[in-house]
C-alpha cells in the first residue's frame, strides 16, 4: 500500500452562533484553537497532502483552511465538494474515486456520522474503538494506508495507522 488517506472531522463548531443554519455554522473558539494544532502536527509528521477535498459547510471549510495554512498548502487548491456534506459511505467513496491518480496522500475534511462510517467501511472488522467509544470527535484525524487505486476501495481494503485527537497534541 503506497497511498494514505487522512480523514479529518471538522473542528468544534459554534452552536451559539444565533439562528445560523447548520451549513453556515462557524468554528467555535476551541475549534479555532484545535485546527492549527492539527495542521502543525500533520506538518511535523510529514503528512502534507497532495490533494485536499473538503465539505463546503462553513465549519469544515474553516478547518481545512486553518490546517492547510500550517501545512503550507495553498487555500485556493482546496477542492470544495458538495457531496461531502451530509454524506454517507457511497457518496464519500464517490468523492475519493475522483481524486487524482497521482495523489499519494489525500486529506478529506468533513462531518460525522459519514466520516466515521467511512473509516469503519475502509478498515473493516479490525477497528478497535477508543475507550470513550468515540471514533472521530471534532478535529480528530484518522490516518489510513490505502490501496494503490482510489477507485478500488472495497470494505476492509485499508489499514488504520493512527487516530490522533487534538487533546493528544
């Protein structure tokens, strides 16, 4: 396996942002604190993506922009993909299938429950949940070793390398 997928749930959103619709809900103060920590950690680990694809929802977009700034990845290169918002496994697999064949490392930024379902699908039965039972709390990154072809992502085809939460950094 020569490819890696970084699955990042958006950072903590601001539920007190008035009557803002879900799609337009921004990051909370904690989210703005956690996102750069995640970006800096990815950079230190040498996990700079070749391709970044992100939900266009405000909190996901803000998370991606903050993380990418720490990765020295240009904001204008982030691909906003409407299919990630409110997506399940089939829609997320479609998004990954459209990733460039040349991309060895892909970062996808989106939402639960879809991202957790994607991790479960790709890793299969070998997935051990953390003690608190939460696979992807906000601003958490799952790192997976992937098959060579973004179009061949069958159930259990990936291997989980790590799950990193911002409080661990």
